[in-house]
């Protein structure tokens, strides 16, 4: 992102009386992401740009500083249907251009000039890069389903992570989950059924990990995470399984290093925010 757009995002946020935390909560993202946009270190994706335009009640053209000309020439994009029966007689593919980072909910023209909003009738969609880089080459074998499955899984992960940061109700529900009871049940069942009393007793070390991980994500504070419990679990694991008690004990020396690195990162972010 160029500095001009970054400066515009900063100005619009302040004009609307929003802090970085408040804007991040509205968008369902972290405050650090908003800070990176305003420092021109990262760019918001298409979905966030649309959300920003709605929050500030302005058009995307105005948000991005694009001047629209009435007589501007239309983009010369070829939508050409091509058969690849020679390579695979059981498959038929098309070449369809779509903007990079677009979603399946957008409307695209088909090869006949009509438009569709849902999945096209063709079994495979081949996307070929154009001269003006508006397209993105996915390869002949990548289908409509595989592209949307990958993007959907990533979107679900990001949505759950950022929702835990901003949604207090979700955070409280997950904190009320009786994880110690679950751990005790798993320990008893594994011991009674499979005689795994050892090393399944280590599951109790995951109890502080569960609660501190949730709190660290929600409050965006890695200092809360119980890193010593994670080190202990890993130490016992390599000790019992591989008999690496030595030099495995050296893992405990990473505990102060972890908290030092976390606090150093927090101080760096604060100094950057003060300079904005």
C-alpha cells in the first residue's frame, strides 16, 4: 500500500472518532492489522476495503483515491472458450477472467456474454493471467470447488481467531467449558481401557494451556500464555519417549527468552504507534 492511501485511512479513522482498537473490533481483526495499514506496511484485502467504505460511508473510489472518468476505455479482457479434449477427453475447461482476491459471490460474465452469480455450468474453470495482471493463473487442473474450499478453510480459521479476539460472549462461553473435567475423563478412560495411566497423566498439564491460550488471544497479550506448561509437556514427552532428559532440560532456558521476546515486541509496537 502506498503512503497516500495509508494516510487517508488514518485521517478517516480519526475523522470518525475511532481508535485503532474500536475500528479493529468493527472489522473483526486485530489492532496490529489496522496499525500496519496506517503505516503502509500492509494492505487491507477486498473484504476489509468494502467494510471500511461502509463504516466511513464513502465509495471505494473515494477511499482509494481513484478518479473515475466517464469516457474511460473499458478493459480489453478476452473471454474465450477453449476445449482441452486432446489432453483430457473427459474434461472440458473454460478460460474465465476474474479479479484477484475476488470471492465466489461476485458476478462474472460467462463466455456467451451473460452473467452468473453462482457456480458456472462447466466442470472445470481455468483462469489465465492477462497482460494487465487483473487475472490470476490457477492452473488447468484446479477446479472451482478446490479454489473455494481452500479459501473457505482459511477464512473460517481467520474468522474464528479474530472472533475470539473481539467477541466477549464467545470468549466467556469457551472459558466456562469444563476442560479439567474433560481432561480427567480422558485420563480415566485411557487408563481403564488401554492401561495408559502413564504417560496420559500429562494431559493435566494442558489445563493451564487451554485457559491461558484463550485469554492470551482474547486480550492479545502473549504474556498470559502459560509457556512453562508447554515446555514441561514437551520435556516429559522427549524424556519418556526418546530418553532425552539430557540435554532436554535446556528447553527450560527458553522460558525467560520467550517472555523477553514478547515484551520486546510489545515495546516496539508501542513506540511505532507513538510515531504515527
